[in-house]
């Protein structure tokens, strides 16, 4: 369960036909920040969410708002040059400032707090290069070599005056007065019309803030993004510090405080490719770092990773001029959702903005680091191999409480063996784009390593771009 729970309101679901200027698909931080800015500019907005506001990735975040998303600017300058890196840095600074201004102007009670952000690594040369890049981009930062910190011995790059907040309280405040329909999954979008099971919205502008665009064509975001899964432990009895920490060495660890609790997160891995005991490893590390701590809650979430480390913000595709997208936050959606809200607000309101260029959703992938492209190609070829070979396991090989892809009557199936001796057979292919699902032993779910869709052990949809509610084929009692 997430530390940042949110009071569920009884919002209606969409029925019948509505008309509006802007229809936003998805009421996470990306959709809500944009809706708020447009609302303040007097635009009529309707927001549709498949479930409830903020429930998906947003309230599972650890909600650090920082202009330093890990090791970032040194590589960025090398890849895109000073001018674009400067525009990127300017936008991140503007987004952080925007949060502070909105909190102040609208008296938003969301535990917003200015704190230093500490980037830690054992690689001192990398820390020094990142600090040099930051200074070139007009940030003030400092470096301390090999310090003892709450996340172990490391060189430390400190960026002052960053922020953290409570994303649930933030959403609750900014949603006041907005027209939001919940339990209203969008199933189809055509030119100026958005359809749910029971209604439709006609809109001049349509914005996809659904975390991972559920439409594959046009846009083809599935070819430009993977998803990474991370875990959050809520810990009590950790000595409190007035900083946010992010240790960029593998496995990545991050720490912030919220009230008397510490939110310890990280141990990320591509969806569908985690080690079986990843959560146990993380719990052991927590105990090693904070011997007195008690683990109060365990949670997990995932985020979209882009090929070049920058989000996709802007037009959804060249062929749909009134469709927009906001996705690919690379695990830093608190700051990027505000960057995105400001950019899309300006585009929808017809305001010229040349600083948005580095985030352009239609940018070429020519500057993509080769290692990222190689990763995508390797994933695809690995999947092909799995298609061509039948698994060796049979259903009787699966112990209770476990699952696996098995061979059953000459075909591959997913099979979960429940504690009460029932076998749940599911399709071994993801309904999204037919990639082979993998069994996630840590969370007992079926995960798609290509695009991050997930189904629970009984084959019911949890999240991701796959639209089918179930992959269950049948169940059988032993
Ligand atoms: C463990 C962890 C820690 C993190 N910590 C930080 C941090 O410290 N700082 C930071 O900046 N970022 C952090 N992040 C990243 C951040 O949480 C995400 O980038 C951000 O929450 C993504 O927001 P979103 O609005 O795009 O997605 P979501 O919150 O997932 O919202 C998308 C919404 O779209 C809806 N939706 C989907 N499909 C449809 C459909 N077809 N029709 C209608 N609605 C639909 C969903 O129901 C959902 O409500 C963290 C991420 C993880 C995993």
C-alpha cells in the first residue's frame, strides 16, 4: 500500500455525450497538472479516468521534485549540445518554480517542502562531470568526495532548494471544480471524439495522459518506450535528515522522509525481468542501511523509459494535429508532469514556445544512445526465440503458490498453482502486441517485458497498455 493514500470521492462515470474544448485521458499527475493550468486560463476541460484519480503510478511515487533526475546533464550536453541542454534545464527550473508559485498562490496544503537533493555515487569522476555540467547550465551545486551518508559511503553532489510534497493532497486540491469522470476507460479515439463504454466526449483538443498511450497507431510509442518497475518500503525508526537522497549506483536506492516515516525506494528492473528475490534483496539492504528500522508497508509501481531519457511531450503524431501526448517520464514524473503541463498548456492556448523543443514527442531518434537501441533489439530477438521453442515445464512441476509458462497439449500456456490446489491457465501472450508474458514471482503476477502490461495471478488486468480485462483461459481444481 502507498504512503500517499488519497480520499476517494464519489465521482460520476461518463454517460451520454458531452462537449468541451479539451478532453484529457488519464487523471494521474500529468493529466491533472495540465487540467489545472488550463482551468486557470479559463479553458473548458473534461478529464476521463479508467479507474480513479491518482490511483495508478502517481500516489505510489516518492514525490521528490528535482531538477536533477539522476546522472543527466553531462550526457545530455554530449548528445544534444549546449543549446538544447540549456532549454531543458530552463524548463525543469521553471517547473519547480511553478509548483512553488501555485502552492503559495492557491494556499495548497500538500506538505510542499524545499530541501536539498543529494545525488550519490561511488564514481567520483562521474559526480564531478555532472557537477561541471550543472554549473555550465547555471545551477549552483557542490561536491563532497567520499562521505558517509544514510545510503552508505559515496561522493555527493548537492543541489539546494529542490522540493518534495504529498502528491495525493496536491491532486485533491487541484481537482476542485474540475469536471472529472472516473471508472470511464477510453476505448476508442477518433479525430475529435473520445469514446468510453457508455459515453463520448466531443473535443477540440484531445490529450493522452494515460501513462502509456493505449493507442498503438498512429504514434507508435510502443516502439520508443520500455517500462521499469521499482519498489517502495515505508520504514519507521530511521534517523531523520532534512535532505532527499538518490544513490545512482546499481541497484539504485532513494530516500526521503514523510512525517516520521522514511520512504526507501529503488531496486528497479525492466518489467518482466526482475530477479525472483528482488524484494528480499531490498529488505536486506534496508536492514543493513538502517538496522533499527521496521518495514511498515511495501509497494511497487512502474514508469515509462524513453530511448533518449527525455519525455515525449507535444503532438501525438504528425497526422493528428489536435491530439497531444505526455508520456515517458523516466521515473521523474513529478517534475516532468509540470514541464509537460506548461508546454501543452501553451500549445493548446496557441502560445509560441521554442524552449519546448528538446521534449518534442515527434523528435527523431537518431540521437538515441546505441546501448538503448541495442537493448530494444535484444528484447525483440529474445522474444522471438521464446515463441519458437516450447517450454519444458508441465503443470505438475509447479509448486503451490507459484506460476510458470508451461507446455500443455503442444502449446505454451501460463499456469498459476493456487494454495487451494486450483490451477489457473492464462494466455502466455500479452493481448497488447502478443509478446510472451513472464511470471513475476516477487509480486505473483504475469508481466509483459515488452511494454509493461501486467495481469494478476488469476489473469485479471492490473495495468499497462493492454486493454483486455482478462487473460484467463480456464481454471481446474486438482
Ligand atoms: C517507486 C517509484 C518512485 C517514484 N518516485 C518519483 C519521485 O520521487 N519523483 C518523481 O518525479 N517521479 C517519481 N516517480 C515517477 C512518477 O511516479 C511517475 O512518472 C508519474 O506518477 C507518472 O504519472 P502519470 O500521470 O503519467 O501516470 P499515472 O499516475 O499512471 O496516471 C495515468 C492515469 O491514466 C489512466 N488511464 C490509463 N489508460 C486509460 C484509458 N484508456 N482511459 C482512461 N484513463 C486511462 C489510469 O487509470 C491512470 O489514473 C516514481 C516512480 C516509481 C515507480
